[in-house]
C-alpha cells in the first residue's frame, strides 16, 4: 500500500478570503505539505443554520469565488457536509494531516465544536494553528483582561484595550 500524502488543512469558517489571511499563511509555511482547503457545511454555523435566502446566496458566491481563486493557482476548495470531527476523521484515513489552520471563532456557542476538533487533533498528533482573523485584538485576551467577561460598552472596551496596549501587527 502506498504511503499517505501529508497535508495541511485550511479550514474556512468565517474569513472566506485569500488575501490578508493568517490561517492561509500558517497552512502554507511548510512547502513539503500539500494544502487542503476545506469548508464544512456542518448545519450549525450561523450562516448555514439560521439564514435566509440572501445570506445563503452570498455564502455560496463567496465559496465559488474562493474556489475560482484556488483554481487559478492549480487547486480547489473542498466542500463537505458533516460534523467537523467526523470530516477530519475521514480525511485522516486518506491523508496524514500535519496541521489544521483556522480563524478563531470566540463566540461561546462554537466552543464545544472547536474543543472537540482540538481534542481530536491532540489525540491524533495533529498541530492546531488558530489565528485571529476578523479582529485587531485577540477577543479571548480582551475577555481575560476584563475579568472573564466581554466588555459590554464601547467605553469599557476602550478602557480594556488601553490596558492591553496596541494590537499585534499581522
């Protein structure tokens, strides 16, 4: 039986773009690994669970645009349906997954999903690279600096960020 190809997975969730994408950068730093771009329709994301026609149409346009951009570079965006852990489990039967890269999703409703993926990766010796994608500051750092809860007003947010200092440059 031939050996399995080694891949880094770029798991698209919210940051559906190639430009200015830290997760893409982290997934492609090791040129000896093939890039496997992936979007999972898990039925639980806000975009796929509770959306109307226009929002779903926009999502599909974004995914089509991503696929086109990958096509221009000799690749493709892989679209799959299912629970993320099960998707990664199935992929690991065909590839050696070295790393899974994705943008942080700090909303509490996604904590269980993300922890399940992190646990799967930890159990299977797969590296996790989580990037701060859509915010200047790390939202989890903001919450920690605010005593464990998110700032509820803009002035409270400004006070917390002043204490933290300027955001890190990408």
